[in-house]
C-alpha cells in the first residue's frame, strides 16, 4: 500500500513569513495529491490539490509543487496570517481513486 | 458545493453497548463513502471503504464484525460500533466521493466524537 510521510510535524512562523510543508509518497501509481486544512474539532477542508500531470499549481497565497520522479510534493503558503494556524494534511490517492492515504499532519502556528 | 452531514455530532455510550453513526451526502449522490478514525493530534486513519449496494472493504487491522458498515443508498452510509469499549473512543469522520466522471475529490463530514465510558 501507499506510505505518505509528512514533515515537519509542527511549524511556527511569524505573520507575513512563508511556510513550507513537505510530503513524500511511495506508490508511483498515485496520481492525485490533495492538501487539507483542519481546525480543532472540525472537518478537514480541501485547500488545494494537484494531479500528476501538473508540476505546480497556485491559488492566491497557496501553491503546491509536485516532483513525480522524486515522489514528493510540497505546500507553500506565502504571507501567512494568524487564521492560517491549523493542522495541515497531505494525501496521496491511489490510481483506482478508492483510497486516500494521509500524511501525519503538520501543526502550523502563525504568530501575530 | 457538496455537503456531507454526520449524525450524531457527539455521543456518549456505556461500555458494551452499540452506537450507530450516519453519514449523508446532502446534495449529491455518493457511490463511495469512506470512514476514518482520528485520535487526538493524529492523522486520519482509513478504516473502510463503503460502496453502495455492496460489502464494505476494510483496511488491515480493522475488525469488520466490530465496525459494521452499511451503504444502503447513494446518499447514506452508516457505521455501527458494536460492543463498544473505552478504547473505541475517538473522532470518527466520514467522507464521500461524487459520481461525476473523473472526480477525485472527497467531501468530509463534520465528524462524530464518540466517548465510551
């Protein structure tokens, strides 16, 4: 099965700085990589995703990059704000689309 | 956007009893629903994949006789925790995939906090 590793487990940045979270995956058949933001006690919310035929995708302050050869993908948040504070999860999706394998999560703390 | 609801949001039950959690897709049909378990400060662990009209597929290490899953319609899947024990206390989240061709996205329910006393 797929194995997704995520780093770092916690990340503290000053408001306005950038934050980068990295994930690696093991199954070359995975071809969809979403990122979720989860606030305490709430459901995960999709914030951005990328498919394997694309190397980079950007949505305002959030961007995701994918290196298929190296099997890693990263989330980049620029100009961080206190409301960005949450736990972020990456996931890799198997080719048959039936299973999402989640990383262990990164707790991001943006200090005002 | 697609909405998934879960009921109840919180439940407290006594050890040895059974608890049923419902997951509904409110504005779309979901051919596949997923059940996850999340411990405090940990990631989502996939428990099982539920396909409408067929038996659920359980992940390794998940007891299918303890966690009964039924996906009776395209908008409803249920998870029943049978003979609950304190170690079953956790946050259970469901998600649903749409029926649109090529759709990857999963829509998550708000979760159910189960406490077994």
